[in-house]
């Protein structure tokens, strides 16, 4: 991902991850593992591990603050209540006061995008293993 020069390029890489599903399923069947350890973007591994009756371990390398703020954006959408990109708002439901401007909020929380759809599938698959 560090070699991608635009958001669109990065999005294309993440959106193409499902193309690996069929060949990877065959490799996994051939190896016959006791569990699957998969990256968060291989959301199909939730159902596949269930089909094989083996556990799926999720690699999801983000920190707690990121998850807390993301959860707040999804639940409260406080960034949607400001009038401009540069108006400040408080991120609710955190132990300390964190103030942001809408221009600092990831596009994934502001508008419906292809990458936003991918991240929603990632969030759903992450919740499936909890």
C-alpha cells in the first residue's frame, strides 16, 4: 500500500482482494489447516472457516483510539452536524475531550464510497469472530 500514489489506487487494491477467494480456498483445502489466520480484508474467510469447521483468527492491526473514534462516528455521526469542513466538533463518548474538524474525518465516514463498502464488510466480518 505504501507504493500507491492515490486513494483510488489503494482502494482498487483492497477492493480486488475478493478476487483471490477461489484460488486461496483451493490452497487452504489442499493444506487442510487446523485454523485460518487471515487479514481483515479477506472477509470471505469467515464463512469458509465455518464451512471447514475450523477457527478463523483475524489480523486487524489498528489501535484502540482508532476503533473508539470510528465507533463514535458510526453511532453519533457528530461530524455530519457541523456546517462547514473547518468547523470543530467534539467526538462524543470518549474518556477525554477530542476535537476535530470535518476536514480531518476520513472520507469513509462522510460519503458512500466503494472503499466504504469494503470497510463495512470488514467490520461485519470482524464482528462475526467476536
